[in-house]
C-alpha cells in the first residue's frame, strides 16, 4: 500500500471497478482499495453511511432548530426516561465521556430545557430531567427528525430495511460478545 | 412519547420484545421504542454499531499507538494519495471541517510525520503528504487496525458481510441522490 507499489492508482479508489452501486464520490470510503479485506471495506462503508446521515442531521438541526446533535441526543435520552437520569446514565447511553455531558447539561439548564434534581436517597447524586418547556421543544424537533430519517431511507423497501436492521443486529451482538461495547 | 403516556415502560427499551438478536444493553439504540418507525430504529442501530466500532478503534489506537482516530484517518488518506492532498481535499475525504484538519496537520508536521509542499502552479496552495517516517508509522498502525476490524466482524460469514456491504451501498447511493452528502 506504499507510494512505491502504487504511485499512480488507476482507476482512482473512489471509482473502484466492479463496485456498481457506487457513483464516483470522495468520502471516508475513498480510503479503501480492491486489495483491502472485505471487513475493512464494510467498516469504511458503515462509517461513511453513518457520517453522511449524521452530517445531514446536524445541518438540519442547525438550520431548522438552531441546535446541535449532542443537545438533541441528550434531550432524546431524557424524553425516553421521564424519571430522570444521572450524569453516569447519560454518559453510558450517549456513548460519550462524562465531561461532554456536563457541559451540554449546564447549557440546557440555563435555557430552562432541563432541570437537575437531588436524589432522595443520596443527596450527592443529581437526576437530570426535561422541563415542560424542554419536553415541548424536543417533541417538535423529534417529529421533524423522524421525517428526515424516513425520507433518507425511503429508497430502501421495508423488506430491505428489515434485512439491514437484522444484519446490523447480528453485527451488534458480535461486537458486544467481543467486548467492543464502549 | 411523553411522560404521561408511558410513565413506567415495561419491558424497558433496551430489551424490546421480539428483538431476539439483542442482549439487554444500554446504548444509543436505547432511545428507540416499539412504536418508532422502522427507518428510525434502523438509523439508531446503524449509529450504535458505528459508535461501538469507532470507540473500540479509538481505545486501541490510544493504548497501542498513543494516537487518536482523527490523526489515523488523516494519515490513512495521505497514504492512499502519495502525491499529496490539499487541506480542501482532506476536509472532503474526512467529511469534517477544515479547521480540524489544520490543527491535526500542524501537530503531525511538528512530529515529522507529514510535510507541507507548495504547489508549483499556485504558490498559495499547499499539498500535504506523508514523510518516510509517517509512511512507516502508518503502515504498522494500519496492519493492526485491519486485524481488529477483521476480528470484530468475524462472527458474520463472508456471505453476510457481502450482503451487508451491498445493502449499505444501496443506502449510500440513496443518500447521495437525496443530496445528503456532507
């Protein structure tokens, strides 16, 4: 894979032969070559699809709601857990470090969208939950967010979506079993 | 989806009935419910799988090579393009903003892993490319990185991996056609 072995790649990586499903596009998958292992190419494609959707969600949240994806994600977790969540719960569910969670929570609290409540049993631990204003704000964003996702996936039939869901379920289970959880 | 409608969800979202492939685990998919649209659940599962692998790659790069994923990604793009890439090329290929690219490039240049070269035709534009030290450093990381990916995917047969690759190809094409590119 060094410069000496392949000084002038032809065709370029983004237009691989036999890769009929791709239109020529430069993205994170462009890093793969014919010789790369199937698993690596699969990972790069998984990453590319996720990044494409994530970037589109970010763009939509910014333009339509003047908000960010981490804020939306945090509110989504709280909406699903109306009893409230600790910082540790949020960190685990959002699969990111605690430091980030604290900053986002501080900002949402300032805007009156979430509130911190002391737990009765242990007064050192806080629960975070959505305020009424936060619930309303999230609901309107979530409705539009779901419409985006449905639209972006709509070229896949429901059968194809179920198949993809099931295959990814198998991958997820395998990752869990290999300890690749967080 | 509000507190009133579902104050005590049972079973909890992470152990949905009929979702036989999942073991109970709390992650970004935990935000989905039975009632969510298939496309939304598919997106959350796609995001969860990608985040699991990405977090595991990050952990491995940190522990085995004392490096970060953005540094590895940038070097990977340069390895595939030995003639060098401009900042704009790198930004497009890594699907992130230019500001991040500049910071990572500065750091890699300080460590002697990449070099900036002025273009002959336009002296205002730089090309970035790997140094010999950078090429060697990347090669050893890439080999181990590929072994990780092969291992993490190994519970899926080659047929299953090809099927998943093809389904994601269809999703990617659909996203491109809908202008969901960056």
